[in-house]
């Protein structure tokens, strides 16, 4: 059953979610769940799910993966991150394994992590 959430409440939730995601790194924990996020943000689970699905246009795992990949991309130009293996990058970004990392990265960026990193080196 679809729940109607007034636009004013959606914008309150949006600000709460954005502030939480920017201030916390809970998404780096492999297996992070929507239930945990609902507890952390104090947004009712069904409202959180509806906002992520309808307002952001993601399923929860895609949303979390989006944050993980953006987190990683912001760090790839740091010296200590440049020489890490794909396994290490996946782990440090909160992915459970290399395979889920590569497939999420490809879906989000349209390229593999290896090609992305290689293109960064070409620019540098």
C-alpha cells in the first residue's frame, strides 16, 4: 500500500537524510540496512523507503552504493588511495566484495573502476 507523504514532510526528510549521509559514514559498513538507517535518522522505515524510492529514484542498496562510490571517487586522487587494489577499494568503500563493487561502480559511472582509475592517471 502506497503511503502519501506531504511534500513539506518529504523536504524535511530529504534534509535529514542528506545531513545524515554527509555527516556519518554508516554507509561504509558492509551490509548496512534500511532498518539501521531508519533508526539512525529517526525516520519511520516506510517513510524512509518511500522517500528513497520515489524522491531519489533508487532502491535502498542502489542509494547506499551511490554514496559509497561518491565517497571513493572523492578519495581516488589522494596518494594513499591511488595504489590500493580493487579489493581494498571495495572494502574501504563499504562493499562486501569486489564483484558487487565493480557492478555497482559500472552501473553508477558507466565504466569499470579500473578504467575510471586509468582515465584519472591519463589526466594527471
